[in-house]
C-alpha cells in the first residue's frame, strides 16, 4: 500500500512538473510574440500550481513592465531579487521600473558597519549559506577520515589542517545563515498597488495625513492593527495605511 501511495505521489509530481514546463514554454512564446497579457496569464498559472523561482518572477516582472503596469512589475522584480539578491540583470530591470514611479524618496545613508554587515551577510542568501555549511561539514568529516587513514605525516598534517578549516568555514556559514534568516523574518517589505494612498498618523480615517505615496513605491511593514498597517519608507518616515493598498513581497 505504501509503495502504491509513493508511486502515485511521484506520478502526480511528475505531471505537475510537466504541466508547469509546458505553461512556461507557452508563456515565453507568448512574450516573444508580444502577447504580454497572455504571458502573464500562463506565468500566474504556474504560481498557482505552487512553483516559485527567481526566473519565473523575473519573467512576470518583464511582462508587466511591457504592459506599463508599474506596481506589478516592481513587485515581481523585487520577489525575484529576494531569491537572487546579487543578480545584476534583475537589479537593472528593477531600476528601469522604479524610474516609472512618482515618489522620489531619499534613502537614509547606511553607517560604515551597516554597509560591511550588509555586504558580507548579503553575499549569499540564507539558504545558500546553509548549503555551504552542510558541504563544509561533509568535507570536514571526509578530511578527518582521511587524516585517520593517511600514513605519512605530511598528508596527515594537511588533512588535519584542512578539516579544521572546513569546520571553521561551516561554523561561519551556519552563523551567517541564521543571522540572515533572522533579518529576513524581521524585514517585511511591501509594494503600494493603489494609484495614490494617504498615510495617516493613526490607524483610522479620522487621523491627520502625514504624507502620500503612489503606485510602485516600496515600503516596510512595522506593525498592524485590524485592517491597518504601520509602515516605514526609505527616508525613515512612518505612518498608517489600509492593508488593501499594499501587497507583501514575502507571501511565498
């Protein structure tokens, strides 16, 4: 019975994978023919099937950009960048889309330590740091076994030092993975999807207007109360807006 169930699960997974590949090919073909709306439909259908990848989000961003839809294009470029934070092509196309937004927000300068921390920790994604840690741990075990079986002192010394180096790198990689994953959970970016939204001083319609934002602007969610979210933008300003006007990027 268990073998039959396992076989059915594998067969279902194969069918879904084949369907997604066919949809991806149709979407790419539609995009190349200029049928960007049709391409979007196919890409979104793949997402509904449970597949998520930087390439998929990047192609969706390109399709929406061709349709002059600012918020969706930025939204999917940003989602692609979450999965591939160092991809230059994604960053370039995101920059083109951001040039279509109305809000010119001055980014708060980072301190020297913050820049170093961001560049070092952000060199790899947290799952890539984790993979590196696992690989180095396996390498440590293999080198330690080699050290045990080697007869010559020179080889034993090289194996021992290399195993310690692998263990050290593994420890650093696991620590970086944990630190980046903690930052990933604490950071809740979102994109404004309304043409224009009023940011309030309190989570109600009667409160004073603080500032306004427009379609495609990126912000960060700090807190929420009922249907309101407290947000912060790149220059440090904060306020409240209705949840219906934004879409969280980390919804996968």
